[in-house]
C-alpha cells in the first residue's frame, strides 16, 4: 500500500475529513489532498510526526510498506485476506 493510500485509509478510519486532519496538523486541506492523491510525495519529518500523532499511529506505520498486515489488524481487527 502506498503512503497516499495508507494516509487516506488511516484518516477515514479515524472518521476525519481532509479539512479536519489538516487543521489538526496545521497545513491546508489541499496539502492533505495532494498527499492522498500522490501528487505530493515528499513529506517533511515534522509533518510526518504530526500526521502520525493526529492519526494515532507511528511514523513507521505511515511509511513501512511491510507493516500492512499489522496495521490492518490494528485498524480492522482482522488479517487481510489474500486473493
């Protein structure tokens, strides 16, 4: 799962809109939209830390492609099904 998709999934799982998340971390909602659309791929360390805090996950959970199973279990209470 890409950072963009992971960010969107986490935000939605927390019941936050892009505007609400943006307000929590002090950026514009357009910035969040660009991250989620994959249009903006470079994220500063302070922003990553703010996103992780607002979404109640570690920075590693936002970035680590191999954390999908553990993250899915924490978010949804079950292991993802393999096709």
